[in-house]
C-alpha cells in the first residue's frame, strides 16, 4: 500500500513537472524545487507512517503473546459483533 502511494505520488509529480515545461526557466526551477521538496516530505511521511504501523504491530503482537486467552476472547467478541452487524444489512 505504501509502495503504491509512493509510485502514485512520484508519477503525479513527474507528470506535473512535464506539463510546466513551457514556463520561463527561473519559474520552472522554483517550481521544480518546490515539487522536489513536496516529494521528499511525502516520502518521509510515508516512511514515518510505515514505522508507526510496524511499532503498533509489534506492540499488538507482544500483548497477544502475554495474554493469549484474552486475545482470543476479544477476537471472538469482535467477530460476533461484526457478524451481527453484517447480518442486519
């Protein structure tokens, strides 16, 4: 999912840069710099999000390993609630 977002962002930014080729070179340089900064910030945010998700995954896995019976009961309860909600539709 993150790789897909990275590809879409890079592709959109590259397409936008190509469309601006008719502008004067100074303006084009400024716009390219801005586009590069936005691209870099976007990639940093994607990496940050990936790190946060990884941390949450490890935390959840640790809790499940510490309390396996409680985890199974919670999963069963959530499954029942989702099943009841889906059945009402």
